[in-house]
C-alpha cells in the first residue's frame, strides 16, 4: 500500500470513528429526551459516515479508477447528511 492510500485509509477511519461517536451521542440524547432534533442529527451523521465508508471501500474495490463518480456520489450523500444536521439545528428551536 502506498503512503497516500494509507493516509486516505487513516483519515477515513478517523472520520468514521468521529461520526459514529456523534451518532451514538445523538441516539442517546434522543432516547433520553425524545426530541426530533436528535433523531434528525443522528440520521445526518449516519449518512455522512456511510458516505465515508462507502467511498473508501469503493475506491479500493475499483483500484481508484472511477474517482469522479466516487466523489460525486460521496458529495451527494454527504450533502444530504449535512442537510439533516442543519435541519436538526434550525427547525427544532
């Protein structure tokens, strides 16, 4: 594995761990409070983590040959995830 691929994997794993931590915090808060904002927050971070994992796995599966498609799908899913995060903050005041 080349250095750049190793760094990519490390950063993807870091994003995954941080994102799953946020999902866990949001789910726990939702269970304690039943606030819809926490539900939307957990959905948002789940989508962001799913995009990171799927992109990393797909990149290695395709030998990094379809980067435009991978990045486009990644950005689409990540954007939808962030829209859920934004909605959780703004719509449930």
